C-alpha cells in the first residue's frame, strides 16, 4: 500500500480535529473525499484541507480510491455510515459513542467482523499521556487499591442541540462521560454494576442532561460520575477530577506547572503535574500540557499503522460496544431507579 486514501463523512467540529491531524501526515495519506449532508460544509472542508472532492452522498466516500473512512456524523447515524463502509471493504475509524443503540452497534461490529478490516473507535484518551499517567499510577498501587475515581463536571453542554436529544446524542452520560467509562474499563477491567439517578434540566432537552452514577468494577474499584449539560448558558459548575485510595490521593488542580529540567527539549518545556499524596508525603508526576492535542495525532498514526498491518489499535469496535453497553446501563438505571448489573462481558 502506498499512500492511504482517506475519506471523511461528516464535516463538523470533530472532523476538523481529525483533518488538522491528517494534514500533518500527507506523506502517508491522500485526502480523497469530504462528505456532509450540508454540501456547503463538505465544500468548505475540502477547500480548507485540500481534499480532492466533496459531496453530500456517502457513495462518494466508498470508491476504489478510498482505503479508510472516518465517520464523524451524529451518534445515531454512525451505523448508516460505518456498515456500508465495512461492506465496501474499507477500514473504518468511527467517532464515539459507537452508536445510539446496541442493536445498531451490533450491526457495526458484525460488519467489521465480516469485512476483516480494521475498525477503531475515537476513544482518544487511551492515547493521552495525561490519562495514561494516572492509569499507570493507579495500576502500580501508588495510592493502594481499590481506587475511587471521581469525575464531576457541569455546563450548558455543546452548542449543537442534537447532543442533548435523547434519540440522537443521548446526553452527557452517553456522549461526554463515555470517555471516562471507556477509560475506566481500560484501567479497572470489567464492570460489575451501576446505579444512577438523573433529571432533565434544560427545557429544550429530551435526554437526561443532569445526574450522577456509581459504577462498580469486578476489581473492587469504583467510578463516581456527576455530570450536567443542563445549566443555563453562561453557567458552569466546579470541575472535580481525582482518585482516592486507601493509602492516598492523586489530584491535579489546573495551573500546576513543572519547571523544565536543565537542557530540556521543546516537548519537555510545557509540562503540568498531578500530585500523588501517599500517607501525607507529596510528590509531583509530570505530563505534557498539550497531552490531549498530541493524543489525537497519536491515535490516527496508530490507526494508520494498523491499516498497514504494522501495529494494533487500542480502541477497537468491540471496546466501543462494551463502553456503550455500560453507558446505556447507566441511563437505564437513571430511568428505573434500579441497580443494573453486568454479566462480566463488559
């Protein structure tokens, strides 16, 4: 395989992130087609990133000159793009969540298996040096085990309304917190149960946009998630992101900067830090301030290696299905006010 032909379906915000990374790899890829149901968006993306053609039809992304399809459409339409792409013999990178329902997610998984092609899901945090650092720390027993991970965030949510429509985006626990859910599965292993409570604050929202949940894992670790995308415009809540263990804590308030060591390279000059407090003794652990930005590029480079048969991806279609199973279990618990248990497969 020479240069990999890449087409992108959906030219909104996350597509811009991926295209910004892809244009740094033009020694490896050709940008073949930009597709969007709003033709003006497809044309604008094609003009901005030097994509060969643009269209409103996904058929134009499935031609013989395309090897890889990026699916960057709203959540409930992922299967409408990913399944035809796999059926056409393309490798597929699908944004998270895998889809809005398990039925459609299963269709994607089945199509990928039949095709034998590489399938990846956009769980970028699996490539993020910041999140990988706290994963390494917790797994090494830096604060003992089991661990309680607390993730609390609140805002008015994304600008596009479909994220907070139940049948399209599913709200924050399906779209936003699924990064945390997936990474917890990656770090702690299979989920055991979830109990959640939720509400809909936003008058125009149909999804559960505010609530909290406690997920327990077979390992004994726990994840507490408290999220809202239901606040009025201009309002936001406090951000809590920390780990508690029987022997200490891992925290990292914003603004903690690590002075670069003597003779530091450019990549070492902008470092933030998390604080490991073990039994009252504190130490700083550094990570790159731009870790998330770099993770998007690292994610795509690893995907392209897998397409060439030279590596493996960290976030597969199966991982997307597993995270979706837990997220939908969370929403079921919030609606029924009952504990939802898992059979050990997720």
